C-alpha cells in the first residue's frame, strides 16, 4: 500500500513539473516592435522642393506633388526619386550627365530642369523652372563650386538670375546672348548683361543655358505637343 501511495505521489510531482515546463515555454516575453525611422528628405531634394515653390510638411507627401522622370538615349521614363537626386548631385560636380533629371510638378505644366557647365573656378549648375505649355522660363537659380568672390559668384544673385525669367525657348539659334562692357560676345534672342569682372563665368552660364536646355528638347517638344 505504501509503495502504491509513493508511486502516486511521484507521478503527481512529475506531471506538475511538466505543466510548469510547458507554461514556461509558452509564456514568452513580449517582443519589441521595431519602428521604422522617420523618413527624412535629403538636402538636395529640399532644394528642388523649395525652388519649385512646393509646400511639404511630411516627406511622404513628395510623390503627391512631384513626378520623377529621366531623359536618356532611350527616351523618357519614370524613375525613383533617389535616382534623380543622385543625378542632381552629380551635376554639381561635373557637366557630364548620362541621364537628365525631370521633376514634373503635378497638376501644373511646370517642370524643373537641371543644367550644368564648367565655370572659371569649378563647376557651375542651375535649376530651371519651365512652363512646358508656353515654353517660357518661369525662373532660374544658379550656384557654383568655386567662382571668384565678388565677381563670378554673382551668378547666384537674384538680380542676375532674374534676367533669364520669362524668356521664351525656341530651337533655332541661341536662346541667350551675352553683352559685356558694351560689346556683343554671344548672339542670342534674349541678351544677358554680363557680370563685371566675370566675363568667363558669365559666358559659361550662357553656354550652360543654351546647350543645357537644348538637351531637353526631345522631352520639351513632345510634352509641348500633347
């Protein structure tokens, strides 16, 4: 009898241990849910947004305001925002671009084009806001790497940039010409007065605008007809 009683106690203890072990396995500590870090727009993308006069409070709203495309040897295609930003950054370093970025502003006929050229002290570049329906430049914004202080760096002043506004783009001859010290250095439909003491830099800007916009011709001609 004692042996049977001892056996029953032993069975009860073993069963209790198994239940506790099973509970230990099932009662796992709650897993921590890792939250994705908030999306932050790059400095270059912020430059484009500000230039295009777009108000964005949430980085995720970018695609509701802009359509991202590129123009290359195969034509025009949609592309990721990050790819266009990468091309824009490259344009700040070299005038050679294998693909041209296109930042189309939705619900408008406006588009931001990027142009680039070699200046006097380094690379220069520009953002051009174009109305595709009228082929008119709304505004431009120029910048540079190392143009002379007090001279070539004047290309980034609004007084110089405004000279390009409202110019209508055509495809015969130069759209922009350059007058320097009373002399006509470059023939063109819209004559730009060169910056005093910065003839080379001004000429580079004129070349950048004439040749840079010409590269977008396949895109601008197509969208202008549609």
